[in-house]
C-alpha cells in the first residue's frame, strides 16, 4: 500500500511539472544561447482540429489526404461542421456513403466528432440512418474545462421537412442541368431554411440546460452547419446566445464553402470553407483547409492550415497527394 501511495505521489508530481522544471542543460555561466525557459507547456493546454464541408460535389482524394495530414499534426480530437456525405439516396445508398466516410475518417487516428449538415440530415430517411448509426442529431460534451455544443441546423417539423426535402430535390436537379444561377432562383434556394437552417425550441432548451449545468468552464465552442443566427425572424438559437451572454465562446459553421470571419456579440463567429467540397473562389476565400484550435485556460488560439502547405518529413503531401488541387482558382484544368 505504501508503494502504491508513493507511485501516486510521483505521478501527481509529474503532472504538475512545468516546462521549465523539465528542462535540463549543461551550459555554465549566466550567458545562455536561448531566450527564456517559460515553456508553453501548461497542464490545461490541448489542441483539436476542425474539418469543413466535403460534399456538394466532392473532389476525389482530398478528404482522405486531409485526414492523413491531420494524423501528422496529432490533434487530441477532430470535429466537423457537417455535410459529410452527398445524401439524397435510398437506405442502401446512404449506408454505403457513410461506410465510405467512416473508413476514410479513420485515417486520422484521433477521435472524430460528427456534426450533421443538410446533406446528412435533410430527409426523414437521412435522419433515421444517422440515428441508427450515430445516435442523437445534436449533443454536447465537456473536454477538460471546455464545453462543446454540437447543433443540428436541420431541426424542423415533419411537414416542413417534407416540403423542404421535395423542393431541395427539384433544386438539385436544376443545378445539375442548368447550373448555379438557375438553382439560385428556385424556391428552395430562396427559403430561409436553405440559408440559415432551423433550430427547434426543444433543441435550444437542451443547450440552455447544458450551459447552465456547466457554469465553471473556461470556454464554450458551438458547432453548427448553417449560420442559424442569420435568420431575419426570431429563432430559438437566440436563446442559446442569451445563455452564453456572460461566457467566453466561439462559433464555427460551414455550409457556404467560403471562409468568413464575423464578429457578433463581441465573439468570433467563423465560417469555414472546404475540405474537399466544391469551391466557389469567385465568391470569396474558398480553398481546402483545416483549422487547428489550441486552448490553454481562457486563452484560445485559432490557425487555418491550407492543405497545400502541410507536408510530411519527406517534403511531400501525405497520401500521395502531390498532384491534388487544393485551391481551384490557382490550378490549371489538368489538376482540377
């Protein structure tokens, strides 16, 4: 028993050991060839990564290459912002798409947390398949002293979902035959759900309760596919924002495939671009990237990593991806 207590004391001491205490050297005198020994090695520091949309016309091999790149970066976990499969098919087709995504996502090694987008959760069938495979459409979790809220931006009534699903199917066919300009004129494209989704009162209540149950967190991250705060009329999402009024928080979304940083209510609201999805460079910053977030206490640092710049020790893009185009606007037609 005494040996066991000694072991616990030793391990606890190691967990509290600072970077400076772990640093050893044999340099004599007061002059040393380094700037300082205040290492950024606090015990509450961790990093996680985010990947963005890969659908709406997924470009081959980009996503799995991104997962191989993340495996080199070794985040503690990865989280998405939705649109993980194309969707829209029958049960067998949906299951096959999820099997494909799951197998490619495993390349990263680290845990990957799923966020549903409109390609994943629009129809009742898509929502049923998701629930069978992955459980709830929205959820929250706590990691260290940080709260993570994962929202479902396709949360609407059954009747409205059927209307939207039908309109979306028609709009997609118009997009395929007549292009994006014709698509923009469809009833689906002009609907508020297409732009900013929907959040139910029940879902908002879930997250308000989660926020109230975790009053001691250092920071809160909100992940949602569509920018639900852009709706002109009132939305239950505002209840979530209200509950976060006195909190430090950051919001991430996807959907438009264009990177945009917004400041809202004094907080960062960040829309990510793509990680293999269709790009729209004429509308803004639309390139393949990953986002790395480092948290240390109440400090949050966010950096965007363009896939074209993440290479392995040999100087090559992982997954034999040296021939891939990560920024459509800068590639010639042979690379696209």
